C-alpha cells in the first residue's frame, strides 16, 4: 500500500503533462503563500484600525526578525526538501527517509537556539532595529509572542510543509499553512479587541499569531502520522544518519537558502533604519508598502516553491525536456503576474494604503512609495527564480553567490548611496536600480552554469 502511494505521488513528477503537474504543485503553493501574506498583513491591518502609527511601526520593526525564523525553516526545509526530491528521482527512498529525519531535528535545534537568543538579548536587538520611545514596548510584546514563544512552532510547521511538498504532496503541505493563516485572521480581532484591554492590541496580535502557528504544527504532525510507518517524511532517527554527502548537500543548499533569505530581511532592516531617521510616519508608510508589495512577490515565491521539486526530480532523473519545460512555463507565469501587479498598484496605490491606516499623511507617503517599489516586481521575481533553480539543482554555492551579490553588493549599498544622493525617495528607488543590474548578472550566471546532464546531481 505504501509503495503504491509513493508511486502515485511520483507520477506528478514523472508522468503527468507539465501544465497539469505544475498546476497541482504550484496552485496550492501559491494559495498558501497568499494566505501567509494575508495573515502577516492581518496584524498590520488590525493594528492599523487603532489609528496608532506607533503600533503599526512596532509590528513593522519586528517583521524582519520574524522572517528570520522562516529563514531557519528554509535551512533545513529547503536544504532537505530539494535533496529528497532529487533522491526520489534516483529512486533512493531509504536515504530520503534518513534525510527527512535529519532535517526535522536540525530545524528543531536551530529554532530553539534562536528563540532563546532573542529572549536573552531582547533589549539590544530592539535597539538595533531602531525601536524608539514610542515603539519599544509594543515591539517587545510582539517579539515575545511570535519569536520567543512561537519560534519553534513557526519553524517546524514551515519545515514540514517544505518536506511534505518535496514528495509531491503540495496540497497537504499548503493546507496546513492556509489553516494557520486563516486562524490568525480570525483570532486577531478576538484577542486584540475583545479579550485584551485597550493599549494591548499589539500583544493580542502576537498571541493570535503564536497560537495559529501552534495549531498549524498540530495539523502537520497529524499529516505525517497518517502518511504511515514507511513514509518518506519521518521523525524517527532509527534508520541512522544520512550519508556524509547527503548531510553536506542539506547544508550546501540549506545554508545558502537561509543566508539569502536573511539578507532579504536584512535589507528590510536597513530600509527601516534609514527611513526612521526622517520620521515615524515615513516608517509606518514604508512598513505598509513592504507588506503590500509582497502580494505579487509571494505569488512568485509560490510558483518557485511548486516548481522546485518538479525540476529537482527531473534533473536527478536526467529528463532534460521535462525539466526545461517546467522552467519555461513557470517563468512565464511569474512574469505575467508581475505585469498585472504593476498595473493594479499604479492605478490603486491610494486605495491599497487606505486599507491599512486612515491617517492621510501616512497614506499619501505609502501610495507614493508603492508606485515606485512595484516597478521592481518582475525584476525581483527573476532574481528569486534563478536562485530557486540552482537550489533545485543542488548547486548551493551558486545560489549563495547570487544572493550575496544581490543583497550585499547591490541592494544594501544602493540604499545608502541613493539615500545620500536623493534622501528619503532614494531609499524607495534602490530596489529598482539594484535589481535591474542583478537580473543581467543572474542571466549570465545561468547561461554559464546551467545544468549539463551526465555530471553528478548531488553536488
């Protein structure tokens, strides 16, 4: 029974027409990414209903640190998940099970250390993020809930989603993420405006986020249990450690994935730090924009997440045509979404900003910022897309190189350069300028390092 189930799941990677296989993998991943974004934005939306821009600014300050917990999930989840897909392509199911257990316990350990570190060094971390007199208390309340208490459930639920998706079960993987998101949306107003007194709305949002991630984790544990004793995804260490080259591959892809995601969030930290030097309303405005612009970006990430196991499996199975068809169709879909987002945001920037806060000064700034930042959407998608491709191929060093060049050599320096030259609006234009350069670099690297079949697939 287990072998038959395994075979039917691998049919998605191996036999179904590419449009059908991509639809089955991508659609659930995109839906889950949208729900993740909506529930992240729900905190900002409901906090914005208080009319207090300092509460909005405080939640914006913590967002990059919260996203680091997702980076930690990516270290084990993407590193282990892409390897599992490649091992399935080689029909090495036993090694895939060992990689699964290793990745899960690796993620738990890293998440526990990170949560403890934030708890111990909360004050210097908030100072580093730019929390001021008006935002410090709110930011601390939010961080305690979503990072210190909720860190392990957040990491483990996202890690399990990646591992489950790597076996072809994109629907089950996405359902858990959607469940957590919808719960957060429902629990936010309950804790913020009903159960807790006035002035504790940020704390209520944090409790709702933490609780929803805990429930999502319970769902994933049930899914793993129902997959059966012989399933690829397992917590059991009884089969022993994976081979040395497999462990190297998990870290070889996982660390670059985590570093790249961390640098993405570090970019947000620098944006906040530079913007707060003008005034808190500018910080609140850019916080709204950084959330709104994630709609098309998260759709693009969902496309990449759904595509990646399919590409990894067929790369390892040496099915070149199926792999390249998957890449082309996924890339075209992402660019179409990016084009639609530009049109919508340029036309309705004010309306999008008004969703989150009624303060007209903040709305005016946010709409101006959004109309500039959205121009970078197709460029950002292409940059992420190339990184995901090299992760699917198991080429972690190349994906790390692309991430470091993009953030450390282009995006972050460009923030400081344009801030010095153009002041506040230079911060907003930095993404467009740096990613235009990065797209050219990414295309060149892909042309030089694209896969040649016949070489090892677990390098």
